[in-house]
C-alpha cells in the first residue's frame, strides 16, 4: 500500500530521496514538520537555524559546496531570508537548492497572509506549487533537478492545506550517485561585487526565459479540456477544490507559478468561452493573464483574502450553494489560550495590573493579548517587541511604563540586535525574556538555548545572561515567574533602573518535561467568591453558579485533570482558599 | 455507497481529533478506497476549536469537504457540534459526545454556553446520536479512549467493513493502548447497533 502522508512529510521524503546533504530552516507553521520528518528518515539530515536568514545562508553554502540543500520556512520567514534569497538568484547554485515557503491563507497561525509568489517574481526565481501530497513529493524531486539544470534556486510554495493535507504518495527510486562536495572556485559566479553581478543579472533574465519555455510543454502544466463553456486557470490545492466544485469545467493547472507558461495560457484561453482564474490571495496569475490581453474573471468573483474554500469557489462560479443547518442560539467563541500552568500567565497578569504598555512578540505568549489577561498592546513580527519598546520610548513615552516581552526562541531569532540597539542608543527600557526553554507555539522545537539539536543530540546551550552582559546590558535578572511577589518587585525595580534592564523569566513550557507539582483545589468554606483567581484565565479553572441571598454568585473550581500545580492562582487569593490538594 | 463520504471531525484542541482522522483514512484505504484529509496545526491546538476533515471514495480530489457538506459530523464536544452544523449536508448525521468543555469566553466573559445544546442539535438533525462517550470510554478501561467510542459509532453508520476499522485502529494507536481502544470501539459500535 502506498504511504498516506501530509504534504510536509512528502516533501521531507522527496528531499531524502533526492539525496539532500542538509535540510535547514526555522520552525514556523505550517512548514515545521518537513525538517522534523526529514531528520527521522534513514539517510535524512536536518538542523534548525536560529532564523530563516541564517538557514538560507547555510543552504546556499551547502549548494556552493556542490551538495543539495532544502531550506524550509513559513511565508513570513521569507521576509527574514529575503536578503540572501535575492542574490542567490544571481549566483545560482552548484548543488540543487530548494527553498520551501509555506503560505498560510486564512491565517490559521500567522500574523499576516502575504503571498510568497511575489517573492518568486521579485527575486526572479522559478516557483513550483504542488496540489496534493503526491505532487509535493514529485515537485520536490523535480525542483532539485531543475535547480541544477537551470543553475538556480527553486522556490517551492505550499499552503496550510497542502502542508497539512493528507493523501497517498508513491515514492520514486532514490538518487544514489550524487557528486562529492567541491570547494567553490568561480568568483565571477559566487562573489557578487557589481562588476560580476552585472553579468549575472543577464544570466538571470535569460534563465527566466528558458525555464518558461520549458514549462510551456512540461508535464506539470496540465491542460484538461472538458466542457469548454467554462475554463479555469488554477494552481496548488485550489485545483483540487475546483475539480470537486465544477467537475465539468475545463482546467489549466499550473505546476510552475513563476514564470508562467504564457503560451499554454493563451492556447487554453482561445478554446474557452468564459475564463476564470481561481487563485488564493493575490491576483498574480490574473494580472499576467490580463496583461496578455485576455479577458478573465478573477478577484471580481473570488476574494483576495482568506482561503478559497470549495463553497467560496462555488459561489464565485455562480453555482447554487444551499443553506445548511445552523444552531439557533449564538455560539460562544473558543479562542486558543495559554496552557494550564503556563509560566507566562502570571507575568501577563502583573503587566496588566501595573498598567504597563506591553510590546509583544510572536509565539504562544502572543495569547496574552486575549481576555481575561488583555496584556499586550503591540505585536508585529519576530523580534519586534524590542525595537517597538525602544521606539515607544523615543516617541516620548515614559520607559518606566513600557515593557517589551519576547520568548527565548524569538529572542535568539531576532531579538539580540534589538537589545544591542537599545544599549547603543542609551535606552532606559525594560525587556522581559519569557524563557520556557523551547520553541513552543510551533510544537516544541529545539533552538540554540535548549541544549539539544533537531535530532535530539546534546548541544551547547547559549548563556543568555552572559550574552546580554556582553551586549552591554548592565541590569540582567533571572527569576521564577511562578513567584508573583518577586516577579513584581523585580519588574518595578527594573522599570525604575536608569538604563537597559532585561528580566529573564525562566520556567520550562508545560509541554516539555517539567517539575511535577501537586494539584490545587478550592476550599469552598474559605472562598469569598471574589473571582480574583478567575482573572488568570487558566483553562483548569471554571466556576459553578450558586444562589446566595437571592443573587447568583460563582464558586471557582479547579479541574484536577488539567491543573499543573503552578500555584499562581493561590498567590492571588487573599483568603487562602486555594490549596494544594491533599 | 455514495460516491464520496465526507466526515467532519470537530472538537477542542487536545481531544485526539487528528488521530481519529487518521483511523478513518486508514480504514477507508484498507477497504480499497482513496482517502484524503486536512487538519490544522499550530495556534488552534492551544485549547481552541479544532476541525479536521476526512473524505474517502473511489476517487477524491479536494481534501476539504465541498458543498453540500459533510455526510457525518463527528463531534467530540457539544458546543463544537453546534458549530459544525453549518458544514453538514441536508440529511447528514451528527454523532456527538455529550461532553461540555466551557470556553474561556464563557468562564471569564459575558458569553453563555447554550444550555439547550442537545435540543438545538436534535432540532437541526433529528436523528443525531448523542452519547456519553467519556463514560463509555471509562467503562472500556481508559477515559482517553473517547475517540475510539465515537469511531465505533461512526463505523456502524458507514459502509466500510468493521474488520478494517479495527485493523486501522490497532495500527494507529500506540501498541500498549490497542486493547482498550478496541474495547472502546466495540462499545461505540454496539451502542450504534442497538439504537438502529
């Protein structure tokens, strides 16, 4: 029986079968599982980099050395990696280099829904987009071949539904006779000074023309004529939706989304009465089709935002979608929340209690923005908490009222330079590093501060305190965020300190091995029903309504199945009603 | 058997929804059918609403369930069952676990958990099956086998052979939990049989 794999697993297996010397990246939903899978495969080698820019540079180095590399990241990671990406387009490759960019239309787990196809166009790189797990496998294998044949990095675009969709995969024989590594010996190609780069730019432009010509008649450009009244140009997983929603329609499925096979598109358009482009996010295909003078319906009927789910495509094609059953009452939302016992929870309570402006960052702790914590005021991108905190200070706000909050993995990704900037420019700001010793939100990945590599082997663990001191931070404090009184006292002291302060709040994530603590329970006799403990928003606490003197009041309850015994709620109780369970 | 069977699995992050989807997909493939599935990782797993979709048939294109919607809504929690209704096709069947997990918006906010969740569900889907899967799982020997109880109920309503479901379940869960999950599956399957 063929394997049933997610798109990400299929990409990992294809990379292994293509003989990659290294898979490298930084975790980011929905891309993370590619390297996590690759490292478990026999013959698979993968490692985490501290950020996407470093990952791509390592991948480029592997390629320059004559070996194959797969570099993985989510869409916003491409922003971080953009600098090497654009110039790698000029240098080309020695060994095959494939850069996977995982887009997240609908923002299931992202701060924006940018379209990575813009990067392929802007960097003048060929980009392939598979539509199911089999194609994820096949296109990854093909990408390595194309990369070497056309001397270019190849971008591989996925979306959340491709990366996390499961379907069957039939694997092809693995490549075996790959060349041995060779040191780069061609400065005109690999040293991008203006004199050399000018010549390489011409190579890039010529390459785009040649690979477009290849795509015109390649197998991955699939013209399927059915009823010619309706024709749909599409790519990626939306092709699969189109096939279900409009099975009679003719389709042109583009396996390469940059550059576009324009001759194939023009030939298809000629046969079709009403032509549509169905593409998620931006009208990248649509605009190029229009520029060729072809009349086409695109974003006029299909939204530019969110996922183009099958029902939305049906509506856009003018098909009738019958209303479905619904509940009769309004349904309360169920947003994600910090885990029971999460070491971040108490910190956010204190930040709110002290009326501070909080510049946040990317990770689990971004959930501090939601009720009842309501303790985050800004969040832009990886590392921005530090720069934004400093910018708020420079805007003229009191730095004693501002805290930048960043996780350990995020700090190592892109917070270090922000702190360097604060020190250099004489900031009085305060940064809290919420150090839970893991990259938590993406599913517990190792990083340079955890003491382990992707394959679980021991590794040196960065000394955060020493790092901060060497950046010039005089006031570095390490504390246990479970101890609310001490955390608050240190926070106040740091805010008053006339210079840069960094507080490292250190406690492991609840999802990795941690200290087992006794669970708590509520003593109903001591409890005054003030509800203060409920303001933590811990999923382990709930409430039971009681009638009391003709009014409704609520008794807090703790779910022993969920409680991790952090004891933060007990520290909030003025009546000693929250106790360790006997 | 309809051309394609579409199953929407809904619940709360951490309830074992991804595993349930894997079992369905494998049971279908053991029956010689094609299966596709879609799940969501990341932020939605921190106790938020979780949706997984599985489709199987002779040929399946989209991993997401297209209109008119799911043949089956397998709900691990009552509020999520109600939320899943809008993805169910007319004449579809809801199989729901009676469990209620209070969302933060109710515990700390002004939102209200619908008291009449069961009535609402039955009004929208009169043949809906609502079962205390937690009690059944505990009776089978492990409270964590809730998903196997629900899969057992679902299995009875599908055309896939019971044997293939059991093989799929045994191949998907960890070896030390095979027995208890098969027992939970059997309880679900037999409950469904008796209700027919």
